[in-house]
C-alpha cells in the first residue's frame, strides 16, 4: 500500500533532507542544548564541602530546557508559515497551483505541515536532553510525551496564524510582520488586556471590587488561547506547582474550578478549534481568489 504524501510536505521534507545548512543548524542546536544540559547537571551534581546534592535542580533544568524548546516553536513557526502562501502570491505561481488537481484545502494543509515540520523536528531532537532528567528522578516518561504533544499542538496553532496571515498578504515581508504581531498579541497582549481591564474597573468601582472579591476572574479565560500560558500550566503541574499557577489565574477573582483543574486540556482544545477556523478562512480566501 503506497502512502499518499501531501505534495507540499513532501517537497519541504525533501528540501530539508538535501540541504547542508539544515544539518549544520541541527548540529549547532544540539550542541547548544548539550551545553545547557551539561552546565545544568554540573551544578546539580556539585556536592561541595557539605557533600549534598540538590536533586530538585533536575526538575528546574527540565523546566529550562522545555522553555528553550517552546521558545523555538514560538519564534520559528511564524516566520516560516508567513511565507508559505504569500510567496505563491508574490511569485505569481498561485494560479498555476490552482489549475492542478490540488484543492485549496490541500494547499493550506500542506503549507501548514511544511511550516511546522522543522520546528517539530527540533523539538524531537531535544527530547533526549529532556530524558536525561530520568536519571535523577522527578520527571516521568509521560511528562516528556505530554510536553512533546503540547508542542505539536502549539506549532499547529501558531502555524495556522501564520498561514492565515500569509493567505491575506501579497508580500512575504508583510505576512511575516502580521504573523509576528498576531502571535505576540496572543502571547503578550492577552495578559495585558486582563491587566488593563482589572486596573480600569477597580479604578472606577472602588476597593470593594478588588481581586478575589469582584467578578473579574472570567476575564482570565482569554488566556486559554495563549500558548505561553498553556505551556506554563503544563510545566508547573508536572513540577508540582499547579496550585501556585491556579493562584495566579485567580488574581483578578475566582475562576470556575472546571477551567482551573483542566486548564491545559481545555486550552489545547480551544487552540485547535481556532486553528481549524483559521485554516478554513485561509482555504476560503484561496478559493475566492480562484473564482
């Protein structure tokens, strides 16, 4: 049985496999992770005069390495996804694509997969360094699997933003700027919105509506679409600081317990639903251009 690969994904993977620069960057990335891991475990295993090892440092090193991998997805995916469709507009090859048997939905799906494959490969390449935490304990195999699965979901979410911005842009540079602006807006803008609303409402209503007493906790639900907060919720729960994370979410007031207890899962589902909507809009945009 022959597997039918999406032509865009096949072309992108073939380009990576034949590119010398891809392997150079992969080696550099692996060396960087190895240095961070080596320095971190050197600090953890250093006993000193008291001959005491701080094994809890292994969990913190896992947190740092996970943050680096998450930052890789956050930085890399928008730039690649932004030029996925915009480059076709810019090079005037979109009409040629639409005359083939490839549908607009296949174009969007292929462009998305091609945009996130590099980031996912780098995340998978970093898994062995995360797995070193098994040596000292505190981190389980399921934790690493959960983190990798979440990074794939975040890559799809961020990539769908880039693809959508690319579908509505005729220039690659413009698509890149819009993609990063929307990504930063989702990652940084949503906490700022919650903070501004909190300040404004408390400034006009007085101290009796201070956090913990007023009904402002629902505002924090906008953070469900924030990939940084979603990743933080998973990592803090894995490290045993889930209660601290919940306290931060309730700083504006009580948040429904159902969302607090299942924040990461609900957030992942919400982001996947938003991704489907953005991809549908992108496909409609391409189809409208063809018609």
